[in-house]
C-alpha cells in the first residue's frame, strides 16, 4: 500500500523492519515501507523532494539536525522527526495535530492529538519539546512569508 501524508495523518511510527504504522483520525495502517520512505514519497506527491524541503527548513531555521519539514505548503502541513530522520527508530509527528504532550519517563513521551488520540513515543519529553518548538518556529516564519506575499 502506497501512502501520502495528509491532513488526517497524526503520526508515522516505525514498526518492524521496513514497515511503519500510520495513525490517522479514525484509522491505523501498517505500511510496507519505512517511515522515512513515506516522508520522501509524500514530499514528491506534493511537488518537491525531501532533500529540498529539508534544505529549505535548514536555511530558514539555521538548524542542522532533526529538522522539521513542510510536507505541503498551502495547508502548512509541518512534521517533525523524533530522532535523526535516517534512523530506523525515527517517528514523524504532525505539528498541527498535537494538542499536548506529557512525560511518561526519561525515555518516553505521550503525545495527545487534537482528536484526543494518544500515542507513546520512544523519545524524551525534552526532545519532543525542542522539536515542537523548532517546528512551530518554521510554521510561524513560513506563515509570515505567505502573509507578505498575500498583502
């Protein structure tokens, strides 16, 4: 099954080797691809490349690692990785769908989405907090750029 990130996507989480779990509003799918491959294909689907999206975000944020990306720009679908994007353990979280997050222990964080679905991510609270902050900054800057164009 081929999958593209969309407005209903909450998170894409690694499952077993070369597969991932996709959490959507009402569904959960197992996809026979890595989470990173789903991100690459989603970027292509929306008219860019993962490398292009990553390079743009790096330039805008002045960041070098674990950079959030914009999957699709007209609806500001911003996602952030939980670890290095090339790591087999990297999950991708939709920024605009996160309602809140809570510390479980030193290595795990519960993410609660805007539809009250919850997942536990193998990532520290501090790291999730940093990633949300970075992704929010990217979203804010891009919205400012769009407002300048539309003014």
